[in-house]
C-alpha cells in the first residue's frame, strides 16, 4: 500500500518532556506542591464486612499536630461512583466518602488530617473503633442471590439500567448474540468447552495514587491530582462533596503512570473533603501497600467458552458466559465485562454463523476493581484464544492456519462488535509478518534440549477498540502565539504515553510547521476544552481528530486575518505554513504579521476549539508469538523471544507506538506468569507490597521485537487507530499455549506459576 | 540529632530525627529527583550514590550518611546528559517516574564498567523496575550511546 509522506506525522519525535523526566526535574505532584499541606491519612477497615458500631476519636484528636479526624457521621450522604466515565456513568452510585458499612479489608473508616505524618500515624493508632463484624461474601461464584448483601442500602442507585440489582449482589447482567447458537453448536463436528479464570491484577504504576488540594484565590477548591480524567474528577468531587462544579478546579501535573488505575477517583475525595472542611491545603499520598490493598485492580473474571467447529477447523459458533467480580464497589463493573466478549468473539468473524455472549457482574467483599489496560478484553481474549489453541491441538492443525481460516478481515461486518464494519484491518498481514519474523515453522515444533529443558512456542491474536463510540468526546484548542508559534490546549492526560507530543505532531502536520513550534498545555478543567480524558484507547484517535478539526478551522481564521492585511478576499488566500499568500498577484504575509494583526483592530480570533466524537470504535489488531524454555523439573519458564506485529492504522510516532507495545507485552507477561491479587479466608489481601506482588524485571522478559503492519482507518486522524491497550492482550494466551506445548497441560487459570506447572498433570 | 554530610558537593548541616530516612532527607533538601516507589526496597526508584556507590535511600537512615558524600541526579546532570538523550530517542522515558533511579544506576554501572554487554546492563539494572517501557527501549538507548562512543 502506498502511503502518503508526512513531515511530522509518522516520525519518531522525542517526547516533549523527555529530558525533564530523564534528568529528574521536579515535575510530579509531590515535587511541585508548596510545603505546609496537611498530611491526610486513612484509617482502613481490618474486616471484609462490618458495621462501625462505635468510633471514639477523642484521644486521637489530642495528639499534638492533629487538625481533624472525620468519620462517617461527618460526611455528606450523596452516594456517588468513583468511576471516571461519561455522565450518566453506567457504574452505580454506591459510595460515600466514609460509610458506616465497611465492605472490604481496606475500606476507609476515618480520615485523619495532621500537620505531619508522624502525628497522623500516631492519631490513627489511637482511634478506637468497635466493629460489628458480619459474614462476608468472598466467592464471586456464590455472590449472586447470596443471603449476605454487599450493598443492602436503599440509597444504592443505578443511573443507567444495565441489569443490576443491589438486592441480588448484581451490578450488571446481559445476554446478546446473533444467529441460533444452540442449533449451530449441535451441528458442529467438534465442541470445545472450558472455563478460564483470570484473577485481579494491579496496574502497579510506579507513582502511587496522590492528590493535593487547596483553596484558590477565589475560595474555590483547587485540586492537583495524578489523574487521567480531570473533568470526571471535577464532577465526582462535586457530587461527593455536595458543592457546585463551578467551585472546583482540577489540574494534573506529570503523571507517574496510570494504566487505567487513575481513571477512577481513588485518592481525590479525601484531601478534598479535608480542605473543604478546614480551608487548609491538604495532601494524600497512597503508600504502596494502600495501592495494593485499596487500589483499583483488573476485574477478576471467570469465562466459560463453548466453541463449535467442523473437522476442517472452521469455527462456526462461539458461546461465552463471563462472571465478573467487581468487588465491594461497582466502578467500571458494567462496562469492563462487555469487552470480554465484544472484543474477543469478533476476532473470529470469518465464518462465524452464530454467537451468544452473556454475563453477570457481582459484588463481593473484596477490593473493588476498576479500569486496567485491556479493560475486560484481556480476560476475554485469554479465554477465546486459549480455546482456539485447544481446538488446533485437538485437530492436530497448525494454530496459525486455524486463524488464517477464521480471522476477521478488512470489509467484514462484525456481528459481535455492534455490527461495525472492519474498515481498516491488517490482521492477516500481521499474522503472516509475525510468522516470518518469528520463524514459526521452525520454532513451533517442541524441542527437547536434553538437559531437562524443553523449548516450545505459542501464538495469540488480539483486538481492542479506539475510544467509546457515541459517548466520549475529545477536544482541542489551537491558538496562534505572538511569534508565529502555536499553543495546543487539551483536556486529555499524558500519563507517559506521549500524547502531548503525538498531538503536537498532528498540529505541526496540519499547520505545516516544525513540531518544536507547538507548545502543549493540559490538563486543567479551568483552561482546557472538555475532554473525556485519557482512557479507552481514545486520545490519539479521538482527540487527534479534534486537533484536525481545530487546525482546519484555525487556518480559515488566519486566512481571514491575512485577507484584511492584504486587502483581498479570504477565498483568494492560501495558507502555506509560515505565510498566507494572496493568490491574485504575488503578495503574502508572514505568520508573525498575522499574529500582530490579531492583536490590533481585529475581529477574528486566532484561536479555535473543536470537539470530536465517533460513531464507531475501530479495532486495532495484533499477533504475538512467544518462544519459551521450560524446566520440566522446577516448572520455571524462561521467555526467550517475544515477537509481535501490530496494526494500529498509521503509527503517528513509531518509537512511542513501539514502546507502548513493548511495555504492554511485559505487563501481559507479568499477568500470565506471576501477578495475582489473592486473599486469605477472611478476605485480607495477601500481596500488599512488591515483595509478594512480583512485576517483571529486566530479567523476566526475554528479547522483545515489535513491528507494524499499516492499515488506513478512514475515521481516524491520518488513518490512525489506537495502540495503548491492545498490547497487553496476547501474552497470557500465547504463554499458556507454549506451556501446553512443552508440558501437555492446559493451564486455564492465571497466573501460571512454576508451582502450577511442576504440579500439572496432563488430561486424559 | 545533628547530621553533617556532603550533598551534591555542598556541605550540609541539619537537625534530623534519628529515624529519618535518607530518601526523605534528600527530598527535603531539594533533591526531588529521588522518588519513593515501594517502601520495601523492591523498585530502585530511590537510588542515590553514597560515597559513589549506589544505595536505596528508602532503606538507609540519613544518620548513616554522616560525614559521607551523597550524590543524587541533581548533582550528576552533566554526566547523565551524556547518555539520556539516546534513551529519549527511543521514547523509553515514558512516564518518567522511575527514570532518576535507573539513570543513577546506569551512571554507577558505566563508572564501574565503561563497556558493558547487554546482559551486563540487564543484570546491573535488574533492581530498577519500570512499568511503562518494557525495558527494551531503555536498553536500546544505552546501547546506542555506547556504540556512539565507539564511533
């Protein structure tokens, strides 16, 4: 495919903030706030399900330096959701800032504000709480219609009907599909039916949750927070505190990673409440332990897959049931579960005659789940890709050939993906390219190394979406500065992904100027145009399109100003990057002249804001292949090579796209082999630090190689789709496949640890 | 108690509590490049040089640095600037929160071993966790720098 050559887009431009970050300049929240803020700490519940019978803060309040201790009696009684989603949020309003009913180990019991950390910690030890300890619901399989209710309160409220019912411990429930799946399944030669289990996993971003709050010069609540969603945080705080949104300003500094964790308002409400009460600046920084036990991990899911095929390996029917565990609160519960089917089944649109996808999302008395890169698709793809690999092994067919037979291809309508048409799809080329690069034919056969070690390979495909269709909004303001430079103002949040730079590259391309001529500002609810925020793989695709609209209009504005300067008609002018020319004759004016004219006797703003929403959410596609060496005695898996080919449309910044892919693959490797949130029989989380919760180090990931196959998405900026999330989806199924090849045992529960491998017994 | 030490070439005298961690001490003296990532010595974000050797400042009492020399990235800007641009070219800085720790350890590595292999680099930096980059881009950046020195 012949591609258009661009000046700034498609180039590996350095991130605008890279040297500040690499040289350790103070750009993060804790580095930039003024000293003297009250230290905010949370006393957390030791019980999974309990009622606060009595709470005595008198002694604690006498600790020198303690400024305030707040309990459930002190907070507003408006239930809200922490989920950063477009209003009305599908997630139920099921939280209070502090609740008398504690629903998981770690649920906040009291807020302590003190002059310093020592005083706050001392006070926490002196708060006396009497708990009425209740029986918890800890097993998601037993949660629906259980006698114990996680949310028995009458004030529980679902703004959107997603099939939830707090009287049944149910957050959401749905069945969808096309064709007669039971009939087709009955006529299939082979039916594969298995249940796959993916546990909760922590995002483990290096910077924990943190928020600083103060009153600004107008007495409004100023919130500086490490968040992906400044506008949603403003709305959530307004509801939680019961104050008008106009009284709140939310800004983000540089963010030390998010991965979806910071798509919920995990830390914001507590210091905001303290500042609103005391009028004093306040700051809450989660410890790593708090992040591990009271964060916002991936939803634990159990997925039953029934796959019907003929003997030639044609997949005819897919039937999925997902049980999702949202924990004690419902953030992102109704939405993540949808992706487990809607972003796994469509991979096999090829000859699929019928599908059904049903789900239940249940409350339990465990750590509430939230958004994590992949957002349900990761769990669903592990299940469906594993089932397809099981089919291949059952048929004795090469699993890449099964995929070639059945995969979605460009131009197909995807019934399991809201009947969207796959308008840009290079999945077939991704597979071909990956096979060649990986040398699949050579490495797929199992090789015994003769020293107790076996080498084997595995494969998986993946998809995701690009933005939430018909819902989320991306916006951009572009303005011309005095010296002919541009400022781009966004409400999307660069959390390390590089969107500040990527969107600047787009401005530079449209305005035909160097990227260095574009300055970025964001995100700040007072100054930025409304943007849903950086999540759901949306920023490049959605905000990028808003940039395109803004630049197109800005060029017209600049031409109008130039026309006055040259005394000609705007339609006779032509924008040429550093100048506007009058096509009649050879007159022209420079950008700098236009910017000065914009400041003197001028009626045309040299600034445009544009918004964009999309009726579709075009999927990026990907193929991943892994080669492992497995020690048959110890069960240890060493990853030798991980190779992947991604179709994200046109990569706007290939270096940053590649790093996204590499980072996502390594996170996925962690999920596949070591990461898991588990609980003791009382519901206390076991992995409360990085000592127990092992994320991959440099020695755990083998060699990575990522390449791209371009497609052109007609609705995306410069043909781009997304890349941020899809990249975490292939490692779990590809590794489970390779481990099966090496051992003869299918592991359908993650993570697949050396213990499980060493103890594994082949079926049949 | 009184603490005297040399911080980034400057003599510093300060009153500290006996349980003050070196991490909190250097941050309160303007060295905000030093980050807290885990509290359990697992992440490497708080790496500083104590008498030239890399240590985890979250697990070092400030009092242990009495009379000694502490160096943070604030004091090694030129040495770091030599190579970090190569990492920027890969886009491997990402969120940046772990960068000061692994840049400090890279400085320590290159002082000990000016010509490390890829495996030497992986092993030396193994204690520096990064959740964004997948590590490979950081390695490519360091490798590109080393290759550039060879001409």
